[in-house]
């Protein structure tokens, strides 16, 4: 079995975004800037303050990310991907949802559905999240 992990790309705001996720999910955040690596000479100086790799671990989720580092190719963010959080107690899921939705661009509220509790949002960084609890539709509030 292969472990599939979430790796996010940002357009120059990786450090800010990952600090936001640390505040929402907890955990320890490690950031590596290009300027702090032996690879810095392989990149233009305009990218030296960008994040080469960020890793958030030890909280509710593990996330990896970096700034987009390919100048000759533009980053495009699709809407066909969401990060799904499930199998947490509904109260804990609701707490995280409330933190993320404070600055979200789009929100489908966390509500009872026929299959359980469900909500989704696109956060301030353009990242889509789904929240699913197969609890028979317990009240998340």
C-alpha cells in the first residue's frame, strides 16, 4: 500500500498559508526557504525568499507545501480537488471547520445530511476542504 499525502502549492504565500493551517489544526511547522539550502544557486535570486518545502505534522493533519518555483510555467488552481477530513468526533470537526470558515471564500455549512454530518469550504488560500462524519447526522453545533 502506498501512502498518499497532501502537497499544496502556493503563489508566494506558502509561509502565511501554512501558519494559518497550523493555527487551525495544531502541530509543528517546519519551513525551508530556498536561501537556506545548498540548492539556492540553482534558482534566480527573485525566488530565494520563497518556501522550498514546508511540513506541518503532529496536529489533526499532516500537510506538505511549497511556493510555486517554476517561473517558466504558470500555476493554475483547479476546482476538482478537495482535502477530505473524516473519522473525527463531530465536535472536533466542527471546531476546525469554524476556524477555517472565518476567512473562507465559499462555504457549505456543516449540517446533518442523510448519510451523516457534512460541510465543505474553499479557504482563504483557494484550498478546498470537505468535512464528513458518518454519524447518522448528529448535530455538529
